[in-house]
C-alpha cells in the first residue's frame, strides 16, 4: 500500500515539470493584509503560498510530507533568492512552535487536530488564511473521506473568537470550499 509521502511524491514529480503555479486566488485576493514577518505554510506541497508570502516580506517555514514537492520549492526559492525554510515532516507527528508566526496559511488540507496548535503558533495580531474543500465536494468526488471535508461554517466556529476579516462557503461547481481570513486577538506590537 502506498504511503502518503509516496502518493504526494509521485504527484509532484509529474505535475509541476513546467514550474510552480502562482498563489491560490484566496491568498492573492488578500495580499493587502500581508505585512511581513514570519510565516508558516502548512502542507505546502510545492510551496506556491510560501513563495507568494516570501515575495511579500515574510520569512517562511514551509512544511510538507513530500520530499519531491519540497525539492521543487527549494529550487524555486533558490532561483528567486527568497527566505524559505522547507521542512519535510508528517504533520501527524510535527509540533508547531508556539507564538512564532505572524501569518499561517493552510490550503486544501484539513486536520482538525491542528486547529489548537495553529492558534498557539500565531502571535497576537497574527493572520490566518485558510481554504479547503467542504462537504459539497462529495458531489464531485464521492469517494473522498468525509472527515477530510469541512462541515458548514466549521472554520468560523473553530476560529470564532478571532476577528473574522473574510469568510465564504462555495457550494456549487467543481471546487466547493470553505475559506477564512481571521486575525488572532491581541496586540500586534
């Protein structure tokens, strides 16, 4: 049976031969909120969000299980001279450092056990940008495991004590997602 790392390594070996695509639209649409500092890209893949954040003044820790994805990120960040630290780790066994980041980004990855550690990893005033598939994705991919999909308003409930700057739930089309931009309460200085 193929491991998670093998599955993602195989995908990244083939998929991004032409180069790494630009950032997710949800991230680029909120570029005006990016003020620099330290950032964390969780389940970064080939690092498209990490590259964008680094271009906006962040020193980025980019964590993923895939050696191949991180290899491509190293090449791209090296060519561009961007401050990105690729970290190969299985998020089932990786501890997020406390009060370290000004920005945490999560795209198309859901592990509810990380909600608490994400809250602790962000500094007061820090920004969370999160987007992943919701339960309506079952219409597109019925074989996906339900626990990998957001239920309605889940991100708002999980981070409800924070300042919600933007939120949406798309239920139609081929990419139904829940998307959140939230700021951790507290002083930003």
